[in-house]
């Protein structure tokens, strides 16, 4: 008799279960923690700030579980929507807010040097980010938005005030330049 394999639990199912099952949110957290840390390290260039933002995003997600609506999109997109909102607020205010963590009764985030080093290692070398900063501004903004922030072409076209085909060209040219520079650096 062939064993029956259960279908893997989707991210959306985990969020639906998390309202009544804390372990489900723990699994959701485990699936996205490293990815979100990388996103924030690439966006800010600082492991400590990335950890603080990641903690606030997951606290906001936990506090806002009731606002997730699977008919409006995937759980990953919902989480990254919160992440982009927190990142924008941080840039605007010049600091990470901890509203969601305070609402949940969470204390301040304390990071050891070892933890910061692990986050930096997780995010990879800063060399590629330095090369990204050397690109012409239009290419840099397009590559950062598409690759690091994982925004779709329509969103980028709107925010960069150009057509989707122009954004695609900028991303392609920027990535080609980065690839060539990384290969020369080896």
C-alpha cells in the first residue's frame, strides 16, 4: 500500500490557522524570517536595522492577522506590503517604530555581535550592493525596485514615471552591467 502524502500547508493556510494556533504563525515566521532579513539588509545596508525592521514587520503581521484576505493576494505579498510600509515609515521618521511590538507586549530587541554577523552573512557580501550604487541612477532605481524590493514592473513604471518596457530595459541593462563587473572582480 502506497503511503498517502498530505499536501504541504500553504502560507495562506498558515495565516488562516494562526488566528487560533500560535504554532502556525511560528511556521509562517520560519518560512520568511531569513528572506525578510535579507530584504532589509539590502534595503538599508545595516544588519541591526534589518533585524529591528524584521521584528516589527512580524509583530505587525501577527497583530493584523485579521486583515489578511487571501482573495486579495498571496501571504508573501501581504507580508512584503507590511515590510515596504515599515521601511518607508523608517526612512520618513529616521528610526524604526515599535508600535506593533509594544502592542503585543514585546520588549526591545537586543542583538549580540554574533547575531549581527550572522545576519550580515545571511544577506551576503556588501560588494554587490556597492556595485549597485555605482550604476546610473535610473538603472540603479529599476534594479533595486525589481530585484531587492521585488516590485512588479507595473508598480515600478508608475513610481519611476515611465513605461513598463523602459523599466524592463533599465533592469536588464543594470543587471548586465552588474554581472560583468562581478565577473571582472573575481
